[in-house]
């Protein structure tokens, strides 16, 4: 893609995960920052996950260490943004948040900000939670929805905003039958997962975080799969997540035991490899090796793994709630039941276990080759270069 050099350079400080972090926030931070650097902007990340004790530079992106006030690093936002502005005096300073914005409320450091703020905000409830509205109604904040659902909720709340969805690197995430391992040997995605080539493989690829309301609905999905797999001896399950609850989540083995899952047909990602990082090419092969991605959650601000799977031609099961339906052109929608989230004073939705099971049965009986329709939907609507060209570049030039 040809370079574009802006006439309106920014000194942007991104409040998010470190750009090398294998999280949705981390991947989107990397995508956006690298494209902005190409356009002539100066980019820094005031990270809340991924780096402690020192600053570093990664692929041209300055990365500041975490702060000291827990998970959100609110205490060092202003200092980092002002330092970055001082080091780039010819560029216009801007703070860009890519995280749940309600976490910024109440910390006194944000009262000292005199730099414009752009907040790329996930809306994963109905309606827009009051704490989210309070942040986005600040006069110095320009809200950006990351899904069309989120845009509709912000509009219903009377909040002026832009709408720019997440982007997918569709040149990396594409149908990938094999990938070279560390020894140079070609491996299929199923070999990487440790499942038979002739099996029907369902995958769950989601972060295991949160111990109160479990937003990723692991219990409901595992129950549905265990019931589905009981009479289908060729049904296998692959779990690409932290398995023991050691990264702020819950142990998954007790759920698998409680639902009577056939453990001889359950595989999980190597936990050490998961911690140190699985390359994009290997992830594309894993997505390609699945028959179906199971991902009906309580709510999604976007739903990155569903879009990555679609880019690889893999169908998905999602709940017909929040941003989830936007991402599939060839897959299955399941219904649910409202769940009140007292922390956010808004609604989630619990996916229906029977309907997940019905969708798994349809996937089992349906075509097992990759879906060009699923891929083309992501290429047409969520390709990262296209999202930057049509969304971010015009917004930055207008600031």
C-alpha cells in the first residue's frame, strides 16, 4: 500500500494494551499505530498491559510502562501524554483510548488533561451503560464506536460520534491449509491442535478473563458441546485460551467435569506457548482447521476472533445480540435471555444452551470446506487497510 504523508501530524498517545500483546486491544493498537506512523504521525502507547519497569521502542512505536494503580494505569496517562507532546513539539497532541472507557472515571489524573481525547469505545451491553455515557459526554472527548451496534446505541443515547469498526489483516488471516513449524515441517491446523484430520472440530478461541459475570459464556458453550458430542464419537473440541484461570479468569476443568465432557476428545492449546505467543500464521492455520468456531457470548463490543475466523473461511456460531451478528455472512445465530449486569446498570444476554446445540448439529451436518462467503464478508467490510483509509485517515486529518 502506498505511503501517505499527513499535512496534519499528530503526537498521539494510545491508552491501551501493548502493541505486541496477543489481545484484541493489543492487535488493534498495533494495526492502527503502524499505519499512523506510515502516514507521518508520532505514536506512543501508554500501556495498561504488557510492559513494566521501563520504556521501550517496538517497530517505531514508543511504549511507556504500566502505572502503579492496578489494572488501568490511570495514574501515568497525563504525564506520558505530556512527555510525548514535549518530545514532538511540531505535532498536535491527542490522547487516544482503546479500552473500556468507564475505567477512567473518578481518577483525578483525568481532570488535569488539557489534550483532546478520542475514545474508540466498545458497547457490549443494551443500552449504553451510564458510566460509558458519562465519559463520552465529556466536552474534550470525541467518541468512536467500534461496531454498528455500538453506533446505534450511542445514537439512541443522543451522543454524537463516529463509527469505525475494528480491522482484520486479511493478508495474514486467510485460508491457510498448512504452516511451517519451528523445524520447517509443514503442519496442518489440525496437527497443531492435536486432533484427527477426519474429526468434526469445534473451537473456542476467547480470552478467559473475569470471575463474576463470565462474559465469554464458557459454561453455556461447554455444556452445549458436551450434549452435542455425546452421540457423535467423531466430535472434538479445541480450547485456545488460558485453561486454569491464572490470568484473571476461571478454571475450565471443573466445568468440563460438571457437564460430562468426553475429555479424550478435548484438546487445549499448549499453555506455555499460549503465554509466550502463537504466531499469526499458526493462528490462521488453526482457524482454517476448525469446522466451526463457537463464540456466542453475553455481549461483544466487536468480536475479533469471529472476524479472524471468517477471514480464514471458517463459519461461526454467535449470539444474536450486540455486535455479534454483524460479523457473520455464513454461520449460525442463537437466541438468549436477558441478564442484568449491576456493575454497568445495563443488560447482557445469556446464550441459549439448546440453541447452541442445534447450531452445532447444523454445522456437523453441513459443508465442511472453507466458506468463501464468510471470508468475502470480512474482506469487504473489515479489511484493516480499508478501515484505515475510509475511517481513521479522514478522522485524523479533520482534527
